[in-house]
């Protein structure tokens, strides 16, 4: 089993990252003088995520590319900008299998992913109802999502699949705000908005969706798959469509649950955010650090994988799903088993 390595999040503007022997050195100029902020064993780091104006040495870029250390750059809103990609790994025959999937098989794969996404969304609502309380909107979403999961069984057309996915998302996010306890928290989320997010909750989930999507992209490349050739999300230049496909399985289970915990425990409040002149909401530095701490803690938790029936760390799930998808394309698995917790 792959070992879960640490992820490093760099959020301080103007810092400089470079490799010094077998360590990663993080420095910043203070009054013209270099000041060491942190020094870490470089081989213990699996991913480096840089937000804002971060400088990286050519030697560190080369090391990340050669060793498969995922290095990605984002703006301060969490929008993905670029990442370092080393030599293509995996068997070219596997990628040919991925590219040759016909329309019928592609739609079937997309349907299984959508069904898993809706199950995870419904499970988050059910858990909240069981542990806290319910509202008419939550009850409506729980019932309708169950019906949509049943409807999906008879769907084979791509357009109908997208229609049901869109309806499910509409019901889910209509109820999502009811899971934030207290009147103050309910004002932090109205409906799903992006580019830019218009409230604190959307700012948090958009940020984590972006980060998790890049981790999934790295996991796909690690098993030799092309992250840009998807099935639910069709190809578009510059878009990692397959990574977005697998991201659907983890939106509610990982990201949305982290956001709920942060706000319901009062770890985050509206004081941790700023709103620009166009209404876009961004996290302040301290709030962003709290988000990444909670996200890392979530990745360290263990769960019994529903297909493998083994306990694994949540942070390894993207790598496991990438491996299972590769096995499906090779013909070792008749169907790809998307990740969805049943209880």
C-alpha cells in the first residue's frame, strides 16, 4: 500500500522555496536579508501547493518533476494556475485503452460516478439528520436524491445523465445551508457560487475542491492514466477532465464535511474572510491555514474502503481509485467501483 506523505501548503506571499542537499528550504527576505522560515526533509513531502506570489528555484522544480512530487500553483482565491509535470509514467498501452473507450462504456462509467456522488451527498444529509436535526428542505433533498439514484439505473443517454446530476446538485445545495447550525452560520451560505465565490462557505469549498482536484490529477498520472481524458466531464483544452470525474466521488465526503465542521465548531467565522469590490470572497491568511489544518486532519482519518474491505487513510483514496480505474481499463475489473460510503 502506498504511504501517505505530507502535503505542504505555502500561503505567505514573497517566500522562496529551494532545495538544499536533501532538504526543502523556505526563506523570505526581511529588510533585505534572507530569513529561514522552515527546513524539511524533502523526501517526506508528497505534494507542495503554492498560493499567491511564491518563488521556486529551478533545482526544486527539477527535483519535483523527476521524483513525482506534486507541485501546483494557485492564485490567492484558490484557482489553479499551473503544476509541474515530470516524465510520463505508466504503460502507454494503458493510456491507449483509456483513449479507446467507446461512447456506451464511457456513459456507463460516468453513470456509476454520478450515482456514487449522489449517494455521498445523501449520506452527508442523513448523518446530519441523525446527529443533529432536520428541516423540510433536508427531508425533501433526502427523498429526491434517493429517487434520482433509482432513476439512474435505467439511464444510458449522456444528456439525461447530466440532467439528473444537475437536479440532484440543485436539491443537495438547497439543503446544504440548513446544515450550518445557528442563524449566523446560515447567513454564510445561500447557494452554490463560484468564480468568484460569493460567501465564506463557497470560498472554502471552492478552495478545497481545487486542491483535491490537483491531488487526484497527480494520483492518475502516478498509475499511468491521462488526467485530461474524462468521461463525465468531456475533453476541453487545459482541463483535467478525468480528475474532475473522480473528484465527484469525494466532494461531499471529504470537502463538504470539512467545511461543515469548520463552521459548525466556530473554528471559522465571517471574520476570517474579505470581500472585494466585485463581491468575491477570499480567505484571510489565518483562516486559510485553519482550513488546510482541518483538511490534513481529515486525510489522516481511516475508513474501510467499500470495495477493498480494508482500512485506509482518507488521503490515500484518490490513489486507490486511480489504481482501480487503471485495473478496469486493463480488463482486470469488469466494472469500475467508484467510492461511496454506504453507512
